[in-house]
């Protein structure tokens, strides 16, 4: 009964589409988490086959595959559900919201703890993938279709592939100048910023050189014309405008 009460509260809080309490029993999240509760109990008792069996039954029923070894806190809500995968060593804090198409998985490179640890009040949007044994800090938001491959501090918004922090506590992060390197070390992005700045500086220098060359050509032309007017002969050695000077003299 406690589980049903919790689910009614959680779903009503997080899904504005729900119209009546009875609809709670239509949510795949409700059944997937119920099966997981029993499956996790069996897993801890080392009844692995039965635990996996329940997990696979829940997957068939709801499209949500939660490995029975995953540790899940209070108030998880999986909206829509289809295509969600939660790995064996994944740990999920309290009041987390997950949308359809989310994978909390491994990269295939780690052994033992291979899946992420999700903090409290985290939102993982539709299609997002969080891959590897790192932590996603409390209150962070992972955008739709982001692929997160490294630790995320608290209160961050992460977007893109690979996932980049674009907001910390609601404040926009400028990757070149405002990035907090303690919270988010990203040497590749910093190198890219440096290279972009160097390219800009080089472009400015090239522009100055091009302008100078044009000015020098203009000066040379003027000099040729003056010489032609005065002496009827261009005195400029190796004059690049011999033809123009000749025409000018006539
Ligand atoms: C990430 C999200 C939760 C918004 O979080 P937020 O902290 O309020 O962030 P903002 O809306 O201010 O967006 C921050 C920046 O990320 C960009 N952004 C947001 N979502 C993005 C996404 N999925 N992919 C790429 N960029 C995204 C915004 O354009 C904005 O860019 P800017 O800094 O250049 O203006 C939201 O964009 C999102 O992805 N929601 C999906 C929820 C969902 O799965 N719904 C399914 C219901 S069925």
C-alpha cells in the first residue's frame, strides 16, 4: 500500500497529463518499479535467475529494462517508459525523473562498477544516454538526446554529444572564458578555444598584410604615372606597370 501511495503522489506531482488517481495503474513506470522491488530483493538473496526473470517480464510488459542489481531510491518516475535501460551497477538517488529512450549504461571499458550514479532530483530527458561509472550531481538536468560521458557536478544542465555543461545553477556557461575547470575539466574544449583564438589573431594579421600590399601597389602606380608625366620615361626599375606607363605617356 505504501508503494501505491508513493506512486500516486509521484506521478501526480510530475505528470500534468494525469486526470484521475485510477490512471496511475496505466503507467508502465508503476509496474516496472514494482517488479524491480521484488527482483532486487531476490538479487540480494542471490536468486539471480528468478531476479532476471522478473526483470525480463517487466521489460516485455513495459518496455523498461531495469537490471535487478540496480539500486533505486525513493520517488523515481519513468515517464512513457519505452526503451529505457538501467544497468546492473547503476545507483539512482531520490526523486529522479527519467523519460523514454534513456540508457544508464556502461561503455564496455569498465569492470565492476560500470554504470552511473545519479544524484537526487535529477532529470534525464528523452533519448539521453549516460554511460560510465561516474556521478551526475544532485538537481542536474540532462537534455534530450545528450550523451553524457563524464562526471557532472550539482545543479548543471548538460546538452549535446558528447554532453557539455551549458548552465550551472541557471547561469549560462561560456566555454572559453567562464568555464570552471575544477568542476568540469575538458582539455579538448579548452584546446579548441585556444586554437579558435589563434586562428582569429592570424586572420587579423593576414588582413593587415593584404591591406598593406594593396597600398604599396597603389603607391607604385602613382610613382610610375608621375615619372611618366615628368620625363616621358618611367624611372622605376623593374616597373611592373611598363605597359600602363607607355600608354600614359602617349
Ligand atoms: C535541458 C532541458 C531540460 C532544459 O533545461 P534548462 O536548464 O532549462 O536549459 P535551457 O532551456 O535554458 O537551455 C540551455 C541551453 O541548452 C540548449 N538546449 C536545450 N535543450 C537542448 C537539447 N536537447 N539539445 C541541444 N541543446 C539544447 C538551449 O537551446 C540553450 O542554449 P543557449 O544557452 O544557447 O540559449 C530541456 O531543453 C530538455 O531537453 N527537455 C526535454 C524534456 C523531455 O525529455 N521531455 C519529453 C516529454 S515527453
